[in-house]
């Protein structure tokens, strides 16, 4: 699990820099809850229009119910947990 945390930190620490460059960021959780509006943001960014085929594909996106994850976090170093939580909060503030 600590390796996953470290990987997550490496991937998302540059999120703020990417947001200022020529990237359109999509929050996966927001996408599965409301795929049409999230994909519309991407289309707007690309100056494209959604087609009937796109709408058909997006209608198949579903949020999958998951069981609560096992408690694997309690064994993680608390300073590493705080760093990951800070990155998550920053990502959500950037993604809006």
C-alpha cells in the first residue's frame, strides 16, 4: 500500500502544473456520476461537439457499487497519509 501512496504522490504532484498547461483534466469519480456533463467539458475544451454516437456511448457509463475497502490504511506512515491527503485536496480544488 505504501508503494501505491508513493506512486500516487509522484503522479499527482505535477497536477497544478499540468492544469496551467494545455491539458483538460477529468475527475474519474465525477465522470462516472455525470458522464455527459464531464465529457461536454472535454468537448468544449477541444472545441468539438458531441455526436449521437458519443451520447450513446456515454449512456452506458455506470457507477459501480463497491464494497467498503479493507482497512489497509491504518498501517501506513501518518506523514505519508497526510502528504497524499494534501495532494487529493489540491487535485479537487484544481478540478473544481
